[in-house]
C-alpha cells in the first residue's frame, strides 16, 4: 500500500536534480532544426513572391531578408551543436545522438 508523502514525510523519495540528470535517447532538437530549415527553404520563395505581388520589389527584398535572418538563426545553433559533437553538419541528424550511459557496477 502506497503512503501519501504529505501524511508520512519520512517515506518521501528525493526529487532528481534537474541540472545533473542525464536524458538518454535521440537528440530531437537536431531533427527539428533541420526540418524547420527544410520547410523554410520550400516555403520561402512563395513568401517572397507573395510579398512582391503585394508590396513590389521592396516587399520581396524585405521578406527575403527576414527569411534569411530566421534561417541563419536556426542553422547556426544546429551547426554549433553538431560540430561540438564532432560530426559533420550534413549528416548530423542521422548520427548526432547522446552517447549511451555506461552501466553501473
């Protein structure tokens, strides 16, 4: 029978330290970043064309500049993450994973 920690504080389990806890498994931020960049490159020309139709060449240049800022802001942390792990950026989503935790003896 489980005891309620509020009723019996001597049977509480200490909470894990979130700053030193290690998470196992794949690194999803790399895959999400690459997917965001891919989708941005696919939708980007449509956005630039739509802005060119509505606001002319100034709108096209403005949207292209904004899109470039966003894509670079996504790409730079992705490349830093991959290069710090010792892997190439082009294949990082396939191989950039957390190393397995060794078994304790």
